[in-house]
């Protein structure tokens, strides 16, 4: 209602939209009110205003508020982490994770999921976009990552890179694989050589016979026969073809006579052979590995027969090589 002038009282209360006094339920329109009655009507109108304002605000909130699902989605995204992005070089791959190093050297662990989209971006203004496999994310590839922060790392929603960068990374990976293969082959070769060297060192005191001759002597004599000299010449010639050869000499006697005398006799026989090798066959002294006299303690035949005793009166000459040096 509104207030309007009146001829008798100077003030009256009117309905704001009442063109006909009969439309007013109170019958107040165009009727003059006493001052007390007018105050009562105004108070009634004032009590209606707060209710109208609250109702209007409630309607406005309902119109502007998003649906409940939107709030839930936003709350879930906030709980999961904030959106983030990074650019850098893939420096490590381990299953569904890769480590990306930025230009400052800071490394971030990026988790790849089934929802991660991997895209190659090329062409003019990046208009050519091709979906790629996660397996294309290899070491050395520069990438741009979009994702959500997650426990100190990033859970990727998308990873993009340039086709030429992937080509370069693959070339580098192929070269690295080749170098790695060559290095592994070299390591295996060195390990084999070390094993061989260890084997040779373990065999350093072991000798292999490459040739031998048995020089026979008459009873009680240390004189080399012409036949024995020929044998020594032939053996010395053969030794020249053995790398690092050494000569071993052992003198023997039969059991005839005194054992002490036989010991000295076997020694004279061994010395006679060594002198002949050095003087007549040009065998250097350092080639003589050993010279032993064993007397009559190593019999190879029966001393009861002349033939047996002849076989026991001998000097055995061996051409030897160190087992550890074989094959070098």
C-alpha cells in the first residue's frame, strides 16, 4: 500500500495497485485513516519486507549455485592435487614411471597411467598430432608433461613431444646400445684373458715335454758315443722350434758295483751331455733347467741281463716348455 493525500485528514493509505476501492480486501483504499490506524498498517507492511528479501536471496542462490556433482568433482580434484606442467628430458624409465630432468637439473618422477595420452606434435603450428605408445617415451627424449601433483611427483594426463626429437632419441639409443654391446664384448674378452692368465700362473711351475732322447753309455764310462752325439744334435735342432724351450738332464747308472761310485758316474754322464749341448749344439746355459744325478736308484730294466744293464746306463735329455707359456 502507499500513502496519499486526503481532503479532510490530509493523509490516507491507499493500495498501490488499486484503481477501484472495491478491490481492496481491507476496504482501506481511498479511505481516510486515523493516525493510530495508519501506524498499525505501516507496521504490518514493514513486517512483510524481511520475508520478501530472504525469499528473493534464496531464489538467487538456487539459480546461481552449480549442481551438487560439480562441487563433488571439484572437491575430488582438490584432494588429488593441483594441476601442473613441466618440460624436460627423460633421463630414466622404470615400468610405469619415468624421471624428467628440467633445464635447471631438477628431476621429477612422472607416473604414467592407462589414462595418460601420449602425443607427437609436429607440422606447421603444431597442427599434426598423432597418438603414440607409452613405449615411445625413451631416455633422451625431450617432453612436455601435463598432469596432477601426486605425492611429490606428477601423475601425467598427457605427454607430448616432437617427432624429430623422438627420431634423434632413437638414434642415440641405437648408438648407445651398440657402444654398450661393444663394451660388454670387450669386458668378456678381458675376463677370458684374465682367466687364461690366472690359469697360466697356476701352471707356472708345470712343464710339458716337447721332445726327448736317451743317450746310452758303456759300463763304467761317461764318454758319449757317436750315435749319442747324433741324437743330441737332432734334439737340439728340434728344440729351436719350441718357444721358450728348456733342457732337463738326468744321469743314471746300473746296479753293478758300489752305489756311491754309481752316483758319481751318473753325475759325470749328465755333465758330459750338458757340455756337448753347449759346445757343439749351441744351447745357451740359461736353457738348462735342471741337471740331476740319481745313481742306480731308478732302474728301468732288469740288471740280471746285459741288455737290461745297458738300458739302465743312460742319460735322459728332455726338451721342456713351461705349461703356463703354451700358446703365447
